[in-house]
C-alpha cells in the first residue's frame, strides 16, 4: 500500500511541476486555426478566445503594437523553428520557449497575461 501511495504522490507532483513551469507539450495535431508554419498565441485557455498568429521566421513583434499585449493564456508553435514570448517589449525580460510543433493549452498563473513581445527564430537553436 505504501509503495502505491508514494508512486501516486510522485506522479501528482510531477504533473504539478510541469504545469507550474508552463512547459510546452508536444501534441498529435495543432489546434484548429493554427495552420502549418504558424506561431499562435491565444487569449484564453485551450487555444481559444482569438489571438495573434505569425509565420515569419526571424520576425520580432511587440504585442502592444499588435493589440495583444498581456493577453496570452495559451499558445501553439506549429512551425519548424523555435519561438519565444517575453514578459517585456523588445524581446527583453523573462522569456518562455515555444519549441517546434508543441503547445501549452493553459499557462501557469505566473505566466497568465504576461506576454509583451514575441521572437520567431530561423532555426532550432534558441530553446
């Protein structure tokens, strides 16, 4: 009995750590509307609520200029290159990696509504 309780507790803690860090998780397929080669930021959990979608490798965006500052609550990177969102404009401050073909359907409470800029890289060396 004790062994099962420890294993169950470890599994629960592992899940919570993953949620708390806001890490990307590979998915079988991209959410509807996030076309191939596109990095998608969404206003709500579960890839909903409208969003900001770009497919320009090497692109840099201040989300305030795009009408999407501090709005991101989920994301999906449906491209073949790394991308990062940043807490501050001009790709400064803390950042979160978005590896190719991965997503996060619900950001941690610390990351909710914090994205102020976005960088889409030209390769997979940024994350």
